[in-house]
C-alpha cells in the first residue's frame, strides 16, 4: 500500500499511478496487449478520435473489501456496454473476457493504489476507452484502434458523498449524443454538456438534471448518473424509462436489489417534472455517483425540496447500504456480480 495518499481525502480527480493497459487493433486483429508506463497516448494527429470523436469509454471501479480482497463489480456488464457503443460507432469489439482480464491486470499492477476498505467509499476508478487512431483524414471509420485503460484512486463524485445534493434542471445546452441519444458513452457526447456544467457549478449546484429531449416534461437523467425517486406512501422505487438515457449498470443493479433485497415495488416509467410532489425521496445513481440523494431540484427558479436539505431519506440510506455493502464485501453478492482480481 502506498503511503503517498490520504485515502479519506480523495475526491473525484486524477492521481497518476504506475501502469495502464494498452491493446492495438489492425487488419481484424488485436495485438500488443499489455501494461505500459507512459500516461501519454501514442496517437497520430489525424486520428479519428481526435478529429471526429470516434471513441467510446466506460467507467467502472475496483473495491478494497472488508476481508482484504480487491474486487470488480459486474465488469462483464461494463464490457458489454462498451461493445454496444463500439458497434454504434463502427469500431471493432473488445471480447468481454479480454475486457475483464485487462481490468484485472491493470488493477493488480497498481494494487498499492487501490484504496483499502473503510475510507468513505473510496475506490479505484477504472476508465476503459476504445479509440479510432491512425492517419485518417476522411470522415469514415478508422482502420486502426487503441483499447486503453487508466486507473486512478477516487473518492465521491459529488462533494460530501452520502449527503443531500442540489441539482438544477437547465437545458440551455441540451446533451447531444453522437447518435442523437444518451444511450452510449461516446467520447464526443459529453462535451456538449460542459458549458452548462460550468455555469451551474458556478451557481452552486452539484449537477444538471436533463429532461427528455422530445417534450421537456419528463426527467431523463443527470450529466453522468441516472435518476431515481421513491414514491410517497408506497415506497415504490421509480426510475425513468427512456431510450435517451445511458443504461446505467448501477440502476440495473438497484432495480434488482430494491425488489429482491428490500422488498420494494419497482417501476421504470415516466417521472413528470410537474409531479415531484408525488415523491418522498430522489437522487442520482451511477458508478461514480453511487447514490447521491437530491436535497433539492431547482426548475424554473422553483426549488423543490425532496426528503430534506440536510438529511438523507431512509430508503436512499438502505439502497446505499445494500449496494456498497455488496461492493465492499460486507454483504453477500448476487451470483456473478463480484469478480476477485486475484482469481482466474
Ligand atoms: N448516465 C450517464 C450519462 C453516465 O455517464 C453514467 C456513468 O458514467 C451513468 C448514467 C451511470 O451509469 P453506471 O451506473 O453504469 O455507472
């Protein structure tokens, strides 16, 4: 374990670690897969990723568990989602077993930088990327690709972790994904959100909540997390059913855990922005956001307070405990969700 880092003070920012993974593709084959030490990417100035944003990325994590292991959470799901994006962006797929092996190898190589158990949810963030490279001026698919993964120890995405956060609906610059939807993580998609992000952060909000692009009446998702709400009286866990949100693996997991572990009714459906009064609690969920409850959501100068501006609601707390309990080895995981990096 490195003594260079104060695990309790990590935020969601980059710390350089010794190794990254790289694999190259040309003429239908992956080659030269392995660990490298240089954090600079070796890519040509005319690479389609640089010129046209031909690239997709993922964001998963490795966790230091209670019994001293290092584990990945559902890495196959992240590999499959990367490949859905790859197909959409005319790129070759990374075989899922190879994706999982690469995640394990790069985490193991940097094991001294994996936050140990018990530091406010700190974990090692894993950023796989598949990029179109090579000299290729035309607007057409690259003939060469780079699959690369960097890892870096992180703390919570939004300051304060499991505490109420303040969000705003502000679609002056709507999120425009490369395919017109949010349902792939493409390298170019996110840049269209940056102007809004800058403005709302300066105004003191933690994130932007986007509405559906067609009618602007229903909640879609946050800039890098899905949305959930807990219905008053029934405690039903509701999350938007939309094909313009990224299909979050945290959402998929929480839908299952809410139903099977907490015995809640669950629904993927419409959450109208005019119906916020129907919900007792709400929040953001994602691999980086974990569960970040909404203290308030501001819309057209109207600040709607959900459970409380200072306290976290009971259902959000239970969901957080269940999810992080599985990730950090405190609770039994459903079959296949947890992969020990040191086991074959
Ligand atoms: N939505 C967007 C736009 C995201 O970028 C992310 C994660 O980065 C999520 C939702 C949450 O997805 P996941 O739970 O798979 O991390």
